């Protein structure tokens, strides 16, 4: 007998990682004024200074997990601190500096992050997983969210949190696709999207735009990069608008430079080809998200990089 939609939904919910559901619920409460109004009710017995505990209790209540144990909740928040991702920092797109964590806590984080990387990318060599995890952790671009204490019949695995730049919102990674923009920004030589995790030879080209970031510029860039195999990062620093391009075929450099000359002349786009390297590439935002909003990028057909906007509100006074 086929199962009903309700039964299927319940089974799917029960098989999902409860830790992930919790952290997504925490973010939803923080960004939704209607849900934040429920905080006082959930925290009547909690001292006002324990804001993180207030959010945690409210999220657990929203997930219908029964009355939480305050001691267990406080221990969980302490575990988050040890992993360098205090709850309040997560909600405000921050993290504790890797350098200030205790050595034992750093090593614990590294081991779990390496294991999670291997689970997400089974073909990734263990040494590469460990090196990638350590570098992202040390750059404060990755953190481990500890597993929620066991709930009978529920999966409560730890989580990998990633972001491409410190100014971006944390991505709560569940599948490999969630990690792509962050990892491609810092390790473009690895084929993350293909899942093969093999390394490839790349060359870098820098393009400094001297025209305004308007719709016509976006359309011209779409034409310039059509048909090329590449990754790109973009950033605006003062009056400088820089595209760093990672190319995987030697012939594509000539094609890119030809396209730039041809389409920019037709559109009146002013640019300059400048030197670029891996370090310059890693300073940018994924895809063309350093230039345009995701909605505009999707309309133009340019890679978005999942920049995770808009910014979160400041509710520290609430």
C-alpha cells in the first residue's frame, strides 16, 4: 500500500538532520520579527542576559521537541563556543577567531570538519580534505556546529558551516552543492562541481572595469564569457571594479581577450586587462555577486555564487 503524503512528510522530517533544522530555525527566528515576538514567552524563566539561550529555547519549541532541559541547552551553547561559533555570532554572520580557540578545541574542530568534507565529497583524498578544512577554519570561513544532544529516532549529526568571505552569511551545508561557491572561491583548481575532486591546471586573468555597473555592463559580460570554461570572483574596492578569472584551457585566454575587445567596443565598455593570481582571485566574491544582486545575475545568466543576501538585521536592542 502506498504511504500517504503526510506519512512520507513525517518520515522525511524524521530522517533529516535535526541539528541542521535547528540552526536554520534559529536564523529564521532572528530574521523574522513575527517569530522574534515569541521570545519572551519561551524565556520567562531565563535571565535576560542569556540571549543565546532564549533563541535556543524558542527554536526547540518551534521544532516541537518537547520541553527542553535548561542544563542540556547551556551545555550545548558551551559546545558551540568551543567550536568557535557562538550562537549569537552565527546569527550576526560572525565567528570567534580561530587563533583564540584552545588547541584541543581547534584539533577537535579540524577532525570533525575533515570528516564532514569527506562525507560531502567521497572522492576527495583524506589529506586534501584535512588541508582544505584546516585552511578554511583558520581563515574563519568554516566552522563546525556541534550535534544536538540525541533525540530518540532523530538524526543529530554535526554540521559544516561555510562562507566565501567573512562579510557573507554562513551557509549551513547539507549537500555538496551547498559548499560549491565557498570552496570554488578558495580552491579553484579542484573540480568541486563535478564531484571528482581532481585537480586541474589553471591560469588567472584580471579585468579591471572602468564603466558603471549597469544593466548594459551585465549584458556585455554575459556575451564576453559565453562558451568559456571558467570560474570568476568579483569585488569592488573604492573606485576599482575587478574581475579575477580562473581559466582551465590555454586557448580560452585568447578567446576571452578577443571577446573583450569585440563586445566592449560595440557596447562602449571600458576595461583594462591586469595581472592576477590565486591570491587576488581569493579576495573576491563568488561569481559576479560582487557586482550585481542575485536576481539580476539570474536574469542575465551569469553565475551568482549564492551570496546569501539580504543582510541580517541588528536586533541587539530587542
